[in-house]
């Protein structure tokens, strides 16, 4: 079992260091909620990279960076008497207890899907007017599409079978082809978006994270292309001077590595 006393001591150490930095470091003293925002987003992406790479030592470090930002925001909030780290902790604890009546109440659930449906209904009971209110506007489009689909599924707006979703993908592809033939660029973009949205929905039925899947392909492509670049240098040739057939030889080699 984790040593909770040691964990609390470590957290207290971080809070103390944050107090000292805020009082003594010129950079830390200048920061605001707004100035930290883009840095926090960057840290979360770095954490995401470490998770995809399955680099657990790096995950540990990046989690520390994210935790620092949380403590930093709470410190700034305490200086204006709006909230402090205790308020932050109590807020999430209260939400978790409220959203898990099957643990902290007498509600009975049969599976994970019922838990998700109850979660969305509880949010509506708390005063939200739409299940989509909790989807951040600034999320990247692919992540946002995935969250939208998860949210509406939680209240029963969903397909029954994966085959139905794939049929929708094929339908959207057919509509895209029609607009490509017509040459209407605005309509092409609209239909292309529909294709992506349907593919992201299909990924959910396959239990695949579309963001992780695409990033996996990105990493694979980068690795293979850099292999191609290194081989072209070995030949003292520029890529732009090589034929596609020549490049394809090395590309196939890279695929086998």
C-alpha cells in the first residue's frame, strides 16, 4: 500500500516551495492565471507524448510539471482570496462523491456504460442545460468530436451496432465524392468534415482512441521518413533529386524495421 503520510509530506513540500518561489523568484512573482495558461496546455501535451511513448519515467516527470501548474493556479487564487488548494481538492472530492452514487449512495449499476449514463444525467440535474456544456471550446477539433460523441452517447443518442456506424462512414464518403465531382470547395470541406466525424465515431465503437491512433501513425511516418532521409544522405543525394521509385525502396526497408 502507498505510504499516505509520505505522500502528504511530499505534497506539503511542493506547497512550501511554491510559496517560496512566489515570494522570491522574479519570474514566478510575475505570473498570472492568463500567463500560465499556454504553458499548462504545453505541459499536458508533453504528458500525452510520454504516455504514448510508454516512457513511465517521463510520465512521472511530466505529471510533476502538471501538478506544479495546479498548485501555481491555487496559489494565485489564494492571494486574491478566491480559492486555495484546499478548495480545489474539496471541490473535486465533492464532485466525485456526488457523481458516484453507486459508491457513496444506494444506486445500483450493472456496468461501465450505466455509470457513464448516470454521470451525464447527474450533470443535468446539477443545473446544466446541455450535456455538451462540459466540452471545452478550445479543444482540438478531433478531441472535441470524440468528446461530443461520448457525451451524447451517455444520454442514449447513439447507434446500436458498429456495422451501422461503418455504413454511415460509407454514406459520408459517397457524399464527399459527389461534391468533389461538382468542384464546390465549400461543400467539399463540409463533407470532408462529416467523413472525419463519422470515422471518429466509428473509432469509438472499435474502442480505439482516434487521437492516439493518428499520433501513432504520425510517429510511424516520421520514423520512416527520417530513415529515408538518412539513406539519401548515405548516397550523397538530395531527396528532391531522387525518383519516387528510388525513395520507395528505402521506404519499404523502413517499414520492415
